[in-house]
C-alpha cells in the first residue's frame, strides 16, 4: 500500500505544481496577488512532491515497511489531501474573483479542469486513509 499511494502523491503533486504555471500562463492579466499566491503554491507543491519522491526511495530500499515509516506515509497523505483542498480553494477564488478569469470562458474551463483533477486525487487519498482506519 505505501508505495502505491506514494506514487499517487508524487504524480498528483507534480500535476498541481505544473497547474500553477498553467494558470499563470493561461490567464492574461491575472492580478498580482494571484500570481504571487500561485508562485508560493508552486514552491509548496514542489516540496510535497519531493517528500513523496524521498519516501518512494525509502520504501523501494526497504525489505519491510516499518510501522514508523508507514505512519509517516499516512501523515504525508493526510497533509497532501489537505494541501489539495486548499489549492482547490485558491483555484475557486481565482475563478470567482479574478477579472482575468471571470471574463474568460477558457480560463473558467481550465480552472474547472484543474479542480476536477485535484478532487480526483483527494478521492484516492480519502480511500487510502479511510480504509486504513477500519
């Protein structure tokens, strides 16, 4: 289980990191506060992605996943789920409050797509977390 969910975290955090760039590039005249927020998110998502990569390397090198490592993986999944939820909130704020997004059907479509992808990851993460607590 740890390796499979770590692969998901690694993949989706990279996707979200890349999505911060897509939003900045796709939305002409995006307000500076959103550009700054997206740059901060890019850095934060990159850090989470790197943590997942590090855990993947640890699990790959282990013959047995110790309880402490398993617990750390669960903590990373929990953190990643929360991080994705907050990233979705930013995307929705941009869609609702940014004049660059409100006046562009393409921008709304891009933001909706990004939100759906992050929600997909949240579903995967919840499944792992809830099945582990039974």
